[in-house]
């Protein structure tokens, strides 16, 4: 199963709708993939604002269906990190009204790992960041997050690679104001859930994957 966020809706791609954990607690549009025409119709509904329901799209080959769904978007690859310090605090940034994790677009000929470290350092002022391991997801096949947005009238899909990181730096954080980052702060692990209500759902998913209580 894959999990995507398209137009602020959760879209599951799965072989069996019953595999969606909260299927009985929420209302879903449930659709079997049969033809490109029916997929295009469904994507039109998802990208519109008339229906706010989340979506379960099922097919025997979830990898094939994921690639097909992605083909309707301009893919933008990005990388970012969950950084911890020696106090077991996690680094958050505040940007455009939401708490977030540092991340950004991968540049041409740049490795995913280098991009993740560069973006964290640029957005927060850190200079001593080390990657520990990639963050994958235990309840779905995702090795990245998928989040759609519109840019210049075109539908884009940000595909973000995430890493657990650490730093020993204790100097003051410097938020990158030219990227609209207002704050960069350290937050104790046990307090992170207090920020979930002001985070994008895909960021919440990343943090839930690495918090000790998970």
C-alpha cells in the first residue's frame, strides 16, 4: 500500500481496501482501477474541491498504479531531515503558518543525501549535521512522502526523501528568512505531538515514524 497527499486529501493505493487501517471510521471514495479514463475522472474529483473525502484506489499491481498516478503530475524530488541534538530534542521550523521539518529541492547532479544535509544547514544555520539512516514507513510501502501542490497552473508532486540526522552544534539557530522561515527551534521529543495540529499531515507521518512511542 502507498499513501499520497493530493489536494489535501489522503489517497491510498492498495491491493485490498480492507488493508486501510481506519476504513470503518471514515468516509472514503473507494474505486478499483480499470482504465486510464476512469483514473482521470477520479483524479479530477480529487483535484477539485466539491468532494473532500479521502480516496482508496485499488489494483493488483500497486507499483504500476503508483507510477501511473504520478505520470499526471510534474515530479519534484526533495530531501530533508529529522535532526536530533545531544539533549534528545528535535529541530522544527515555522514557515507560512505551519510547523515543519527542514527540506528542499534536490539540485541537478546532487545526491539525495547531500541535498538533505545542505537543505537542513541552509534553512536552520546548522553546520555540523550527520545522517544516521533513511526514514521509511512501516505501515505502507512508502520510502518517501508524496505531496501535491499547484505551481503556475501546473499540478506538481513533491517526492521527499527523509533521513534521521544528528548534530553536536550548540550555537544559535539561524532561520532562513528568504525561504519564509520565521523560527528554527529545538523541541523535546515528548512535546513534539503538541505541534501536530499545526503541521501538514505528511510531516506528522514522518515524525510519528521516528518518535520513541511509535
